[in-house]
DNA sequence: GAGGTTGATGAAACTAGTTACATATGTCAA
DNA sequence: TTGACATATGTAACTAGTTTCATCAACCTC
C-alpha cells in the first residue's frame, strides 16, 4: 500500500483541487485562466479549495502546453565590469515588460565556457539568447543551428554576422577617440587595452586605431580590464624612457585605474599627460579630473536587444541588425598639447 | 527581408524520433538518458534519427517528470552597485557547480516590485530564491508561505528571521568603522548613507552607530548610493559652517564619490579630513588615496548562499543561518586627528 | 410547445517526456 | 532439454496542466 502520509503532503495538483472542490479539472483550469466564464459559486468553491490545498500551478506543466518557458538567457564575459552590469540592467528591465525573465550567465571570456553555459540554458528551456561579440566556439554554432533558438549578438555591429547584431561599431568608436587626441595635437600616444585573446571587441578597437594610418607614434599596453589592471599598466608606461603625450584606454574602468596610477606617481592629468577612456561609465563623469571618453549606448543597446529578442520569439521573424552610434564626450582629462614655443 | 523562416515545420518530438528510427519512445528516451543499456546498432539508428530531425528534448516535458527546473532566482536591489555584481558573480559561479542556473531580477529597492518579480520567478518554475535584506512585502511572505519555496536572505544576519539568513551583521560592521574613527581621535563625524526607506541594511548600519552612545558629534547626510550621490553629499557637507574631522560613508561607492567631491573642492584627504567607506570594493584599494573601509565578504556570501540553497533544494532540509565576519581594512584615507597643541 | 441560443460544466484527448512492468531473445548451467 | 537469468526492447501508465468537443439546463422566440 503506497499509503499517503498526511504529514508528507506533497504538492497538490489540479486533480486534487478538482476533487476537493467537487468539479472537473477543466473547471479548475478555467478558474485559473479565464475566471470570467465560471459561475460565481463554482468559482468561490474552487478558489477555496485552491487556498486550502495551497495549490500552485506547475510551471513545467504550463510550459509543456504553451511551449513557452518565459525566460531567455544572456551570456556576458563578466559582471565585474560596470559596462555589462548596466547593459544587463537595461536588458532585464525591458524584457520584463514583455513578461520575460532573464538568466544571466558569465563566460569569463572563455568560448568553451560560453558554449557549455549556452547548452545549459537551452537545456533548461531558454527561449532566446543574448550573446556578446562575434566570436564563438564551433559547438556553440552547432547548438544554435540545431535548436534554431533566437540569438542576438550585442556589443558588436556587423551586418554580415550569422546572427543579428545590435551594437556599436567598435572600430569607429576607437577611431573617434584617437582622432580627438590627434586633433588636440598629441603625437605620442600610449594605448592601454584589455586582453586581445578571444575578445573581438578589443581586437576591433585596436585594428580601428591602426587603420587610421596616422603618422604619430602609438604604443600599446595589454592589461586586465579592471582598475588594478589600469594601475599596473600605468607603472609600465611611467617606467619608459619616453613619456607619451596622451594615454588612450580602450575601457573606462582601465582609464580610471590609469588615472589613479598616474596620481600615485605624482603625474598630473591633463597637464602632464592627457587621458582618455572608452565606454562612458558614471565614474568617468565624476572622477577628478573628469575623464574624456567615447560614450557607448549600452542602456539603449540593452533595450533594443530586449525588444528585438522578444519580438523574434513571438513572431518568429528574425530581426534586422541595428547600429547604435557612439559619441565623443569631452571632459577635463584631455587638453591641447602645447607647442614647443608655448612653454615657459 | 524579415520573412518567416521557411523551415518552420514544428519541432520534432520524441514520438517523431521513435517513428523515424523504427523503435519505441522508451528506447529513444533511453538513448537520451542511459545510452549504455541500448544495443549499439539501435543506438546509432536512433542517434541518426535525432540528428536528422534536429530533435532537441523539451525542457518543460523533462521538468514535469523530474519536478526540477534547475534554476533559481535572485532578487537584488540593483546591478549598478558593484557590491551586488560581485555577490551575484560568486553566487552564479557556485550554483553552476550544482547544475543550477541563476535568474537575476532587480527590485530597485521597491518591495512591491520585489514581490511581483518573485511571483514571476515562481511562476516560471524557480526552485529557490535568494533575496536581499530582511524587510519584504506581505504578498511576498504569502507567496513563500504558499509555495514553500526555499528562500534565503542575504546581506543581513539575523537568527530570528523567518528565512535562514546568510550575511554579515550590518550593525557591527558600521560600529567597526565608527570605532576606528573614534580611536583615531576624531570628534566630529559626518555620516553619509543611502536611502533609509525600505532599506534595512542602511537602517541597521545607522542604528549601530547610534547604539554606540558615543559622546562625539555625528551628523548624517542621506543621498543616493552612487558616485554622483557621494559627490552631491560632499557639496552639502562642505557648505556647512562647521567642518567634520572625518566622513564615514556607509557604502564604498559613496565614499569614492565623496573623495572625488572633496578633490574637486580642493580638500585634501586625509590631511584635512579623514574618509572612510564600508563594503570594500576594488576601487577603494586602488583609489588615491586608498580608502579605509570595512570589508564585507560578499563573494563568500554568494558562495555560501549558493551551497545552502542547492542543499536545501536537494535535501529539503532548511539550512542554518550563517554569520560572516566583516573586518577593518586600514588604508591611507584615514589618519589620527592631531590634538590642538600638535598644530603649528 | 418546438426549436434556437446561451451559459456552465465535464469527459477525454492532447502537450512531451519518463518509467514501471511485460515480453522476447539469448546464454549458460544442471 | 529445461529452468534461470541477463539483455534489449516495447506497451502503457504516469507527470500536470490546457483545450476541444459534447452535454445539459435555462431562457427566449415564434
């Protein structure tokens, strides 16, 4: 006898409620989904049974019928950089307007990890994916190809990408920054950037700089994308025999780290060296001096990606890529390089 | 060219695969779950059918049988404060070790929003919840009571809470900070804190300060928890006729904002005023001067919360509360207040 | 009073998997 | 040669909902 232990009351289901209320399962289902069509007395009877049995409909059983799980996944390199946190915040905010929840998974910029986590998300029923950048593992492409799950690339704009991309042109953004420094008369520029390996955004930004074919001197320093990384990179730059006129950081976190690094070396920004970032984090506006940067519209990107993905899921129509403009934000960390005869 | 995918023939299911491979559904299920017991030829036949039909098992159908959806939800006030981003990163990392995904939802510190989003998470099948702080809406408590979903409170330690709490003692953390400033001889302290409304962590920190019954002078300034909020609070403090010896910020982001605010007012830290934070974000270690703070073990908290929740879900045994210690990190933004006769 | 319409409800089929149990075949020992 | 057992597979019941279709009573119309 599989006798039911009354203390081990396992979760009540729709049949239990129907029995308790003395109605059919169809009626209980109606009470849940279209209470308007149920007679008042019946409605109350059923609602009482639902309350008594503490009945909570099973999400899985609903999903099996509707074919909808109502959540999507986002794969970002890290949460530690505020740029992704801001993007995700906007993404989540907009998705919830369409009744979609967001599962966040971090990849640590590792393509294997990304493929693995994507598999996990699909396995648990994600209806769509938001990914970062254009480079992905073969297994990842396989997975998407097999499942045909709506997938949108962000932080990258490229019409020829197999996935719809919603993002900015990383090359152009970096060029915008460099052109500004050039316009200010700087000739020797140190570029501080994050790891190039597996990061096509950084790669695109760097190649954008080189494609300008500028005749000034560019030296590059690779470091971790973090405040500490910026501070460390500064040490390397400061120890050189030839000092740069300007330092261009391809991420704002790094720029702030460099600012701190320069300050602890007693080097004044912008008097002794101009400093520029790229991202436009809130910290850049508030820092002293405030940091000139290129604004990347990550909140807009989150919103647009959410809208596009939600629509893709509901209409089955693949969205068009969207290019978002990055623009220059001039602040106090950059000044015109004084010509030789302007000095004392 | 937003046109309908021509391959819209609805997804193949297990029955389709069984038919295509000429076997029963049970055999297909075995191929998926225990391929070892299936004869090699059959296995290959079925795998070919799976590949041909691009069959992907339905997560919902699996969930309905196993009763498991393999994801949990976390409700945090915001992603914009790195303290939560760091916590979530650790939480997600550890959960994925137990095969659990994490849905992140932000509440903007609004209890109604929290209750609503919690409902959404339960509706889509979350197996557990991680929440922030001890104060929640009545509907939220109702929901948890009805569903009996494993729920853990973080960022707060309190043995008498209806939910198991895994966190630090906010009162003690704030007291640790204040005691340090007192020990350094400061007598007039400005305390900058985030919104008190609906934020029991801030409330606890403030009441911790008052409960010390110190005979020095404490003035408080409420502001938004952000860099900008810190900068704004600074303006208010600087405009006072009586200047404080030290400024204690109950969040590190705010402390950095205050540092910037002081710098732009030409006030030197720590020479003219000592500055202290609470959280210990990476920025506090790298800032110039580096900011003295109280370290809150948020990564450990994420890990412990993940472990406890995963265990609760699998064993049905409610975990014990865990108190994590906060400790003082002395850096360069605080110095001993010089006695009157030390001057000049 | 027959026929039509509306409203409320129920029986059973349906979603897409897993799994308990039954069955068929093959191997080996008695 | 037969029973015992393992191996491989199939049948059908099961998970927990939604939905279609049928039923029946009440009311209205002609």
